[in-house]
């Protein structure tokens, strides 16, 4: 689990389980924050438990969570963007 370190800007708490993951799962309800803990971008408004792209994901590329492919991007997904049924199948 990631939380902001002392001296870093506040950001969304999240979890990344595997080094291959290209999405993180959000662990808080701070939907107004536009950063992940650690400073990476995170779109505002993403609900608790949903996924955020850790890096750009190309159309057709695997979406990887917990080290497992959970779907494919149906269009390009920017770093920090909400990853859900509207852009992942």
C-alpha cells in the first residue's frame, strides 16, 4: 500500500502488487486529489476500489493488475486515467 511520505504532497492511497502492473487500485475516497501518493498523476473523481493507469497504455495492450492480465485497452489510456469498462474490455 502506498501513502504519502513525509515531505511529499498528499496523494491517493493505492496498491500495486506486482512489478508488471500497469494499473493501481485506489484505497481511499479522496476523489478530489489529482495525484497518487508518491506524486504520479491521478484523475480526479475516480471512486474507491477502481483502477488508475500508472503509465500510458496503448490500444490493444494488456491491462495488468496483481500481475495478471485482466483485459485489454480498447483505446489509448493516459497515465493517471481511470481504467474501467469505458476503456478496457
